[in-house]
C-alpha cells in the first residue's frame, strides 16, 4: 500500500512505534495553510487509509495544493497538520507533521480507549 513508503523510512528511526495501516474510507476536508496561517478554503477528499504517521487520500487530480495543509476527517473535531509526500493522479499520500496519539487514532477509528489496570 502507498503508506508503506513513509513507514519504511520511519521504522528505522522509531523501531518501537507501530505503523499499522487502517482502511477507513471516510470523507474528509483539506484546508490549505495560506498567508499568515489563514485557512479560507476547504476541499473535499476521501481518506482511504490512515496510520499513526500518515494517510492516503483520494482528491480531485486537478486540485493544486500547497505542500502543507490540515486534514479534517468527518466526525473528528481536530484538524491534523500534514505535508504532501507523494501524489499520482487522484492518489495523495501525506505524512503527518507529528505522530498521532494512540488515543486520538483509536477515536478516529471508532474504538474504545484501551484501559488496562496495572
């Protein structure tokens, strides 16, 4: 899968981190970061898959985006800062500017938090 390119690079630097890729096929929005960090425009996308390090999106192939933007996944309150990693036609692979917190990732996936007693 396309996110594997990102994961291969990151596994060497973060061997204990999980880079499991989850297929979610959920609607989302791309919000470009403009002059003075303005966010006036929003574009629709489909979030195909997601990991703690990045995501694969389907976007309009004619859409021109800056290198950095926010990804909003429908049903999730917070935007995720992203950087474009690779683009081919309608397929856009993005890397998150920081790893997703496991609890946040579980919330996006619709999972209950892991609450094991010590």
